[in-house]
C-alpha cells in the first residue's frame, strides 16, 4: 500500500527529529558525562575535552543542530510542495 504525501512528509520530519535528538544526547550526555574519562587527556582551550563538551560543546552542537534542522526542513518542504515561497 502506498502512503500519502502527508504521511511521507510527517515520517521524514519525525525521522529527522529522532536522529537530531540522538546526536544531541550523545554529545551532551555521552561526551559530557559518560565518555568524560576517555576524553580527559585531550586538551582544548586550557581544559580537557570532556569538560569542554559538558560546558560549551553541547550548547554549540545544539545551535548547529537547530540551523541544520531548519535547512533540512526547508528542503523537505520544497520536496513535498508545502514550502512558503
């Protein structure tokens, strides 16, 4: 059975959100907390990489993911014909 364009659009949106949330969780929780002992020997800006991810890296990653989401959703909107232009 073929799915409608609306269902395909929604599925693409949910899959994109799912992937971006997993990336954000890995960077913020994984690199900042779980993998911190493994990253402690790598110096970045006067501190170790694990601390950097916990303090600035997760925030920067979140901002990059927001811009990526907006860019990718504009592409999906044009692909499915629901863009605002």
